[in-house]
C-alpha cells in the first residue's frame, strides 16, 4: 500500500480559500524589507499567498491587503509582475 503524501495547503490572503500551494503565488518580504514574487515558494522571509487569478491580483492591489499582511509598502511593480505571470500561464493553456 502506497501512503498518500499530504499536499501542503496555503490560504489566499484575498479570498481566504485554502488551496494546494502549487495553485497559489507566493509574495515574500525578506528581513531587509524587500518585497518580491517567489515562484519557487522557498525563499526566506514573510510570505503571503495569492490565487493565480487576475481578479484576485487586482483586488489585492486595490485593497492593500499585501501591505497589511507583509507589514510594508508593496510596490506596484510587484502587481505588474504578478499580472504578467498570470497572463503567461493563461496563454499557455
């Protein structure tokens, strides 16, 4: 009998839905206060997860939820990067 491994789940900070980690995008603030997108999900720092959905990214940008979650000012460039990441993913399908 093969033991099924538990899939790590994380919660999207916008929708509050728990999803498998692979279905979310991680945004990280490191101890120097730099904020960046972490496609690997392995970088050190405080992380926040967002669903891979353009609407969710736009809501996050409007509501400043990442600023609160990461306790810092999140640059608009981060949201642009997230949108590009999602556009690229949707075009592949």
